[in-house]
């Protein structure tokens, strides 16, 4: 039996979400990230926060965002600012979605189910990682917002179609195939500590991910009626090829700096992908997006939505599903304020003319987005 359609509108503007909120004191994102740092073990913090090898890609993601400034326009009536967006026909209270994160149980014992509750409470879309817990059916039952099933290929075509079929029956609205993880990157932070993520097996079908190719993509698109999203695209030529094959949305991502080291920042690659795709597909982006100003920069450069990964995990660690819903509320406040001060009253009014290159004022890293955390955690970066 088909599930009822999912709606991601959340509460009406100004309406208080139902249920107790244990995060009322979280007046800024600093509060939630700081609480996460206090609650997480050093090993869990490093796993969630770190990147591959030298972490150059991780730092570049942040540096590139910090190297974009705003061109504000004045004397515009911004008494009303609409920050609602949409993706693949689903309305979003804010064009910020929950990125697929496989290790959410490090942040909250309920894992992706807690994220599903937060997505429903706020009104946005959740991407569920195929290696996350609990099962895709349990996550679907935990919330009512649109769900996208993100697939790491760990089996043959029959395996892929079995997973896709389960997602269809559970009411997921799209399939997202990750294509930047042919090999599992070396995460030096974890290797130095000797840390292995709980539940991770070194021989879990990764050879199928390494063999993933355009033929696999074609067969998967043919096997489902759901729109297919391709995650891990950074090259405009790959984006153009994907659209030709029938991909409905391009997800610009370098895996948050956790896969190939020494690649450009996603915000730097975004304009080229936008130009290559045009109106043929919608575009998402992730990679170091931690503040409302970051989100507005991506929207101005042509993204339809921004996905949050690390911030999602930190917010869950800092306050569970209520903490993640509060993080989304704070992002909404920051996005609305930024747009108003830019002179834009809707997402449609944001253009590349609203951003320009500037010199960053601090070294890139966590502290460049949350500078006041350094008072409590001097070594945070």
C-alpha cells in the first residue's frame, strides 16, 4: 500500500513547534556546537569533524566560503522576506536539507530516526544514508517529511534494485547515488587514534562501489520511477553527462573533504556546474556550510538547496532531534536576516551579483564559522 504524500512545510511562520524544546537556551549555533564538543568523545568529535589525509579539501571548503563577501543593495522594501524554497517539487520551509550521514548514531543513539523527527518538526527534506541506522523503513516511520534514499552501492544490480524497491515501498521520494567513494579514503585523524567507527567492516561489498560506472547508473534509472540524484559531482562535464542520462538533480559535493584530498571547494565548483546544467536539472551543494550566510552565498550562485552534514551531526549531539530542529531554526533566522540586509525579499531575487571575492579574516576551519568557541576550546579548528 502506498504511503501518504509527505509534506515539508513545517509550522507556519512564527508558530512554535509542538512538544517540549530542551534547547531554548541555544540562542546561537555556537551554543549547540559547543554542547556537542563537550558531550562527544575526542574520537567521535574527530570522526565527525575531520577529513581525509591532510584535510586540505576540508579546509578549502571553509576557506572558499570565507573568501566570498556580499554586495548589498539598499532602499529596498524588505519588511517581508520569504525564505521558503523547494526541491524536486517538494516545498521546503528553508532550502536547507539534511545531508546523508552514515555515522549519526555517534551523535544520537536514535541515529537517522532522530534526524527524521527533526526534519518533520522543522519542515525540510532528509537524505538517508544507506549505511545509517536504523533501517530505511524505521526512518520512514519516524517522520513525515520527504525522504531521499542515498545509496552506497554494495552489491550487484539485483542488490541495487532490491534496495531501491524497498525505498519506493517505504514512501521515499527520490534515489540519490553517491559516486565519489570508489575507495574509502584514509582519514589520518582516525588512523592516528586507531579509531574504527562502530559497525564498520573492511570487507562489506565496497568492490561494487569501485566498479560503479555510467552503465550502472543507466540501469538504476531504468529500474525506478523515482527521480535519481547524483551525489559527488564536481566537474561540469560529469554534470552535463549525468543530465543527458536522465539524472534529475546534481548534488555538488566533495564528501565534505572526507574522500579525495586536494580538490577545489564545492562553492568554487558550483558556478561551473550551474552553467553546464542550465535548467535541465536542479542543483544541491554541500561542503563546509555552517551558517546562514554560507547558505545565501550558494543560493546566489545558483544552487536550489544546501545540504548540511557536520552541522547536522553536531546539532544532534548537542541536543538530539530538538537540537537539530533548533539549528535549522537558527539557520532560518540567519538566512532571512542576510537576505533582508542584501535587499532581497525572495530566493528568486538572489543572483551572482550579490557576492564578490574578498580576503578572509581568519584561518579556515570550524573556528572561522564559530569563533567564540575558541574561548572554551582553544585548540578547536
